[in-house]
C-alpha cells in the first residue's frame, strides 16, 4: 500500500478524438489515449475482433482467458 500512485487525466479533446477515430467508448478511449501519450502498449481483455483493438494493431496487447 506504500507504492507510489500517479493519477493522470488525458486531455478531454484527446479522449473524444480517440473515441471517434477508433469507434471506442469514452471509457476505453481514455485508456487508449493514455497509452498513446506514454507510448506504451495497452494491455486489455477485449476480444481480438473488437474494432478499436484491430485498429490499434500491435499497440493493443489482448490477454487471453485461461
């Protein structure tokens, strides 16, 4: 519980732009925008056929269920 925690809010215009561009919900777009801002892959549990997962390509790492 002593681990540092950073709270980040991506710019709202970036969330909207990402949501419209990738046909994603605002919730998903917030995480996608943060991954883009920090230049890191987005680890997710979405289906690999989800449109925004397909559009992100190698930048979206989908976890498979056991």
